[in-house]
C-alpha cells in the first residue's frame, strides 16, 4: 500500500510496534534446547495476548494451506520451514519469519540467529546477508527504482562469494500481506517501477553460503531447501519509502546474530 496520511503512518507504526514486541520475544526464545514448534506456539499465544492475528495461517493453495504462525527455517532450509518438534542445537542457523494482521494492518519480517556461538563461516554469512538487505532497504527513497534495491542486495551478496535465491521475492504490504510491487533480491540499477513516497515494502532475501543458487521444495509443498545442502541466512525488513531516506518500520538491525 501507499501511506498517504500521517494518521495512516501512525496506525501502521502501531501495528509494527506490536509485531516487533512479539518478534523480540520469539528472538529471546530462540535458544538451544527449544523446538521450533514451541517458538511457533509462543507466537500464537503472544498474538492472542495482544489481540492480533498471526497472518501466515491460511496462506497458500486451498488443498495445502499453511497452518502455522511462523516459518522457522533451520540450516539448509532456506525459507517456509515448518516449525518442527525437533530440538535446536548449538551451531544451528535459524531463520524466524513472522507477521501479524492487526485489524487489517499487516506486518511481515524475519530475523536470523545462530544457536550458541556461530562458526566464523556462519558469522560471515549472517553479517553479509544482513548488510546486503539493509543496504537494499535503504534504497527505499523517492526517485529510486525497484532494481536499485535488488542490485544492492545482489552485488553485496555475490561480492562475498554467496548467492541469492531467485524464486522468492520481497513484496509490498498493507491491508494484505502480499501487495504490489514485487521486490526481487537481484536486479539492475535504474530499472523497474519507480518507488513512490509512502509505499510500504518488505525487503527480504534468502542468502546461500554457496555460489550455487539452486533450491528445491520438499513434498510437503512448503519447506524450501538449498540443492547443495549449503546453509542459508535470511532477513526481512519493513520500510516505508521516504523523501530523503527509508523509514524502517520493523528494525532488527542492531539485534545480535548469536
Ligand atoms: N515472509 C513470507 C513472505 O514474505 C511469508 C511466509 S509465507 C506463509 O512471503 F505461507 F507462510 F505465509
Ligand atoms: Co515477506
């Protein structure tokens, strides 16, 4: 959506703030010994307490709707991981993707965290992914184009010897989780649609610790894994396109990576 009044901006900030309170609780709960299923149940109960709806539930095709409040993707699971009842252990690289519907105002964001001290390789993967996606999100400025976002992300990621997944894209958000426009994590500077003031965007990327960007979807129709088994990192930020600079609605930029 395109925010066109200070009131609407304020209302969106309220929704984002509620969502961030829950996301931070999920972050703190993402530790050794817990299961993704427990983190998902926490997301559900926190939503209930706050009077908001977890907005991933019910997404997808009629015969295979998504049933969980979160997507929790571990190690070589890249995105859309189903929160499994399998204990998290030291060295796991965990991506927690979560969003709410707050009386019609939608949020969607994702953090990545290592369980225990990350290996140097995982530290680098997370740091590069976060840096790239922040750099992409900072392109959310009037006059820039969609391709400027993707180009920033892709060049930083590939410059580090990693790759971005091409099959999934960031997106606009508003009174729906997925709104116009689509925002690939790759692209060419100066191409694509022009960003307009007030556009609300989810800038996200799945970054693979490999030059091989191939992925596959498991038989459950959701779980996406890297073809070569490489680990992946993902972040997703909501930003509003600003006149001079991007306004981060859901800011996890300072959160520790492990
Ligand atoms: N964060 C995901 C996205 O940007 C949403 C999860 S898909 C769902 O599209 F099916 F789980 F909702
Ligand atoms: Co998203």
